[in-house]
């Protein structure tokens, strides 16, 4: 089963900071792609340690959308 989380990535200085809106997990990377990979790993580790938190996430298919401003 796939669970979904909304991830927001912002550039802060030289780093891209990725945050899970639903769970509050934060990670970073030097590129958007690296920040995306790092937040995925951080979420997997967090949910492994906090299995009850999975109930707070909607079920669905993975989806990435980019908003260029």
C-alpha cells in the first residue's frame, strides 16, 4: 500500500529544504532532486520508528508536481 504526503521544497541559502506537511519531517539537499531523495529516506525511517503515524497519511499513488514561480 502506498501512502501519500505533501512535500514542500524551498531554497534556503545554498540548500533546498524539504518538509512533509502532514508529519513535520524535514530534510535537505544541495539540489531539488537530492532534497527529494533525502526526504523520502527520512520519511521511511520516521515511519519505520512511528508505525502509527501511517494512519494519518492518505492512501494513493505517488505523484510529484512542480510549481515554477
